[in-house]
C-alpha cells in the first residue's frame, strides 16, 4: 500500500478514486503511566511511557485505515493525515484519514 500526504503519487496516475478511508483509536492514560510520568516530569526528559502509548495508537489507527482501503480494492492512499481530539479528561482519539485510490504506473 502506497501512502502519501500529497494529493497524488509521483510517477503514478490515479485511475480511480474510491473515497474517504479512516482508522481511529481512543486511548486513556492509566495510573501506572501517570505515576511514572509525574516522576519524570520532576527530573525532566522524555516521558517514554506516553511516547510509546501514542506511537502504538498511531500504528493502530494507520493499520485500521489501511484495512479499510484494502477492503475497497485500493492500492494507495493520498492526502493522508493524522489528527487528535480530546474525548474526556485523560482520554484522546487519534484518527488517521485519507483518500483511497487505485494508481497505475505512468506510461
């Protein structure tokens, strides 16, 4: 699967647009990570517990978007973006979205 943030794939022509695809996940902090994060906040540095949680969330949302695109028969996603939103105190949604397309090599 080709995934680009551009509106087209370089060296390819879009032969069919299949529509919007998306994948999301909602994650909540947990008390164990919060305690470690609070301690790290005192001494400074990266809060690796949250970095790992966000990275896992991104991958899950991306995988879900790709699965949706494959179900439509797409071989590429253009205009790809991530966005986040707060759901409630301590919980956030991470959304991956783009346009599923079929591309072919330019002749």
